[in-house]
C-alpha cells in the first residue's frame, strides 16, 4: 500500500477538518486471476471493474467523503493494482494554543472492517507519503510518515490499519499584518492619550474608540477559530492583554484629569512623592522661566507656599513664587492666592503622572509583545496526532 498527496488544500480550523487531494495505491496478488500470455495473444494486463473481483475492502476510516475508485489493473502473474483518488477530508484534532505559530499533525487511517489481521496483512511500500505538490499559502508540510498499526477489540479480534500522518506548520505572515500589527498600533495610539491636554476632553473618547476597535478583531478571530474551552489561542491572549492595557489607560487618564481639575489642598506626602521621587523617575525637571506675568495688585498671603512644585520648603513671608505651569514654561507670580496655587500644583502633578503612566504602559506593551510572540512560542513542541480508535 502506498499514499500519494497531490496537493494540500488546507485546514478548516473552525470545523477541524484537514483537506487534500490524495491518491491511494493498493497492490496484492490473486493467483485465480493469472493467465498464460502465450495462450492469450501476449496480453500484458487487463483493466476490470473492482466490484467484479476480490478486493481488500479498504476504507478511509476518518474521512467524511466517499472515495472514487478506478478500474483495477490485473497482470498475467495475478498481481492486482487498484487506485482510488479524490478530494479527501478527514477529521483532525487541532491544538490551537500557539495560533498563529501553531504546528498540527493530521492522519489518514485506512483499514478493513471485513477481514481481520490474520486474514489480510497490510504492508507499506515506503515510510513516507509521496508529495507531488507541496505549495500552500497558509501551511508548510514539514514531515510525513506511514506506518501500520494493530487495533484490538474486547472480543479478541484484531484489525490492521495503515496510518498516514502529515505534520504541518502554519505560515503566520497573514495574521501578523492583518491582526497583530494593527492591534499593536492601536495599543501605541492608546498610550498617546497621556500626551493630550487633560482639559481638551479627547483622552477618554480616544481610549473608548480604541477599545471598541479591539472588538472588531476579536469578532474576526471568532469567525476563524473553533469555539473551544480546552485551550486559549495565543492571539486571543494577546488581544485580551492589549484590551486590558487600554482599559487601564482609560482609568489612569480619568485619574489624571481629576488631578488637573482639583483645587483642594494637596497632601504633603503625595506632593513629596510626586515632585521629589516620581518626577525624577520619569525625567521631569523644573525648567527655567520663560515668561513673567505681572499682577497689578499685590496680595498679602499668610499661607505656606512652596517656592516650586519640586521643593518642599515652607515660609510665611511675602514672596514671589516660581510655579511650573502646565506645559513647558514656568510662570512667575508676585503673589498667588492659595486656591490658584493648589490648582497649579495639581496640574503639574497630573503632568508627572501622565508621563509615568505613558512610560509604564509602553514598557508593559514591549515586554508583553516579546513574551507572547518570541518567548512563549519557543516552548511549543512537535505534536503527534491523537488517533481515535
């Protein structure tokens, strides 16, 4: 027995079906069909319908299509050759954990339900499937094998089967530029919301719009992949991860907007942590003054006002205060009422926290991307088909 694959048509992930154009060759000897060539005008072979002679009654067990048998060829010594071919569709147990970097192994099982192993012995011509055309835009055939197996039943009967196994690896380029790269681009855009001014109102609306875009990608994946709870595909994990990142970015944007609009007194511990520690971590330093705003009326202040958001010094005298305004420049006031100063402090704090959330989000995205598409797929091993008896 021999197997020939003319071309691989593909794998239907949703219905877990492997499809290919196959040629299956069976050969055996039947002495009852032999003849003497000299007595029959030196006839070399005879083609006859297979239903008129004895055949091993072999079937493609896990196929969902009927095969098409050709006429059998009988030679003078009784050697019989029978071919049957067609579009073969077999059920294949898929492991989509590493999708779209997954490897699959599908098998074809041929056996006879009429004759036991003691009546018919199956022998393969070679240990690999003969590949005629291996080009496929989505899959690469990495290895094929053919072997004979023995299947035992509780009543003591044994049946031999021929298994043809096809190992394939997915070509991930299509899913990379159609799903992975757009999702990564949207994730980067979601981090841009921390660069937008808090008083514009575009922060939250941008994040919600991006969050809705991920729903479109998940709908596309749900149309491709089977609805299974046994394993979660890698691409699903990635889209869920970037969705969580975008959701957290929206929450953080709301927090910084609230900071920007706050006028109440800033707690000393929060001010010291924000301007003394966090500002240095995110590389925000007090800049030199760029403009000076003169007040026509000088207001005597008895409140404790720091010389800048980054200083913790306190004094009770009349003074001139440098406060880092929202943006790049520094605004110099001859005198500032406490409520205005607190609002400027909260504005500056929102800018520091925006920078912090931007850097943390970018770092998380880079680490998550490298882990999901470089480190995690390295733990994938070659799969073997699960043969269902």
